[in-house]
């Protein structure tokens, strides 16, 4: 399972103080956001919430993906690649330790890769499939042999699947994660908060203060918490209209994300087993109007394609310009009955109302069905694929291959697209981009799904708070760089 979404498990009262929610210390940098994790173990649980909290803060990776999407050294100081691109030799940093005192070595790095392949049940574990063998040549030298050249593998090693884990720590992943990062988890209050203590023995530049993440079920309560000083940063504000209510002393930044808000169409279920009906949906939806209504025009239009503007294979094409007459022509007088299963998330609820009207206008017989997120939606839609249409923000980086694999909940299957994916991974970097563009073109020709918008990352900071980068490149919120006076 990959994804998922921007939501929350339970509400936090805006009237409560930071010190009585998960024992957050007053001097901590406190980030408010949504999508509370149900555990801290992303090896068994999909979704964005756990890696958002832990990657870069508790767990680190051999490589770091920079703002251009290029892998840079992190726990690996450097690496060598064989001429046939199937062997990687990583030269690891010396003096790195896990928070439980274990030394980070090539043996523990090999353990972490093996653990993904043999123990993970998170669907993203398939990102490690290219690995044929992993070997510690000496305490600071790791050799990884791939089955065949792979453009995606090294990049994925800078995401959650590349998290380096302590062998003695994997038995408590859900409550007490152990990593090499600048923080340890002090307290996990389910549905409320995660508190982090800065490590004094961190191998790199230590965090300047403790930190915490608080979770809110709605934007109003999160903004109220910012106003009264219970949080210092709002990350991923979902109600941009509230920005106008804030004093000028608060900082506002909007970054790009990996979040494609996907209108999911079940390719295996009537009426969306018919490509023309799927195409009709694409032409029926006014994405510009959706952006204005739901995101105050701050979202990025991807032309309906399931890619981020930062992806190398982003084409900039408008695959489905708003054309109600074209949609009616494709339906050929039919009025397909459609149930849209809408997760109980603010942006989804707002978008659903407008989509309901636009689809009815071209001839669809539409009904909206609201289900609880995450529990019901994850089980019914994602896991069982028991739906006709739905919508959710898929926020995993470069996830188009995951979204349009035959076993995923969209039910999309195309021999041509699978060939393009395979050729893209095995080809040169230049061929990778061209084959991925071909794959995206083919997916959109079949209207495998329709992307409504690329989510904006709206970040609001209290006076005196610095060091927040609103651009989302991979998984985590970097807490260690944030300071407050």
C-alpha cells in the first residue's frame, strides 16, 4: 500500500495547552498538522503520517534527496557504481550511532535492506525488489548488487524504504523507533501528538531544541492553537481561506508537494471499466474552478496527470481540458449511475460537492457516500477496492508506478504501460525520462484516473520562528532545522 492522504484520527481541542497534550515541553518547537498516525511502524502500515513524523528526525538514509531530486551523501559519504550499473559500493560515515547506542555499520545497513525485502508488509517494500544481494565488505563498506540496472532504486533509498534501522530496535517499531537521526521519540499520544527529544550524542549537527507534532481534525482548531501559542508552525493548512484571518506578524509560505489529489476510478467496476466513461469524467471536471473553490487558487494543475510538477517526466500537457460537450459526446446519451465514496476530509468534502454538480451536468447519475477516514476508507476503498469512484491525496514521492500497477486499488492494467515502466527503470537516465513520459501519456489516453490538483503545502509560522522549508521533496518534516525565539 502506498499513500495516503491528508487527514486525522482524532481531534485536539484548541483550548488545551501544549503542555497537557502528550506532555509537550513549553520550550519545544511544536508543529501542528493533520493525518495522525495509528502507530509508528511504517514497515507494516501504509500512509504518509508515520514517515512524515519520523524520516529525517528519527530515521536517516544512506542518501539524501536534494531539492532537484538528486541523491546526495548522508550516512554514505560516497558510492561507486559499476559500469553495468548493477553494483553499488557505499562508503559509510564513521562514528555514527543509533539512539540505543548501537554502532551504525555496513552490517546494520545490510540488515535494514534485508528487513525491507523479508519482513515489511507495507506495499512500498517492492521498491527494494531490484536488489539481488547485499554484503558488508568491511565495517564501513557496503556492496549492493541489483538484478538489473534500476534508475528508481537509488532514489528510493532516500525515502522511507531506505530507512536505516537498528537490529536490536525492530521489535518495538510501533512505539519506540530507533534510528540514527537527531531525535528520539519521547512520547507518542495516539491521535494527539508525538514528542521528540533532541539527541546530545547525534553524529551530525544536533537539533537546537526539542520538538513535537500535534494533530488536529480541522483547520479552525489548528489556527486557533497557533493564535494562542499552543503551536509554533502549521504544516499543510487545508483551509487557505483562514489565512486572511491571521495577523500580519505571522509568516505564510506555500511550497510544492508530491500530493496528487486523485479522483480514483475503479477500472474493474462498471461503469469505469469503459475507457470512454472515464474520459467523459476527465472532460466534465473544471479543475480551475476546483482549485479556486477548494484551495483558493494555490494548488498546481497537472493537466489531470498523476505526477508532481517536480517529477522529471512532468509533461505540462493538459490532457483533459474542461469540455462538457465532449463529455456528453463520449457518454452517447447514457446516464451511468455513479457512487463517489468520499473520505471524511475537508478538501475531499468540498471537492465532492462541485464534482457532483459537474458530473450531473453532463449526464451522470451521481450519489455521494461519505465514509470515515482513515479506518473505513482504508479498508473499503484501498484494501478491498470496494468502490466505483473516490478521491484522496496520494503523497508518496514519484508514485505513478505504484498507482498504476495492476494489483493496486485503481485496477488499471496496460501491457504498454508496464513495458514503459520496465524500460524506464532499466534504461539510461535520459531513456528513463522519455519512457516515463510515454507511460504517463498512455495512462492519460486510457484515463486511468484524473488528478484534480497537486496539493499546495501551506505553512504558517508564528513570529520568531525560522528555518521552515515548505517544499516537500520526499517523506519527512525536518524538525531539527526549525528554531523559535
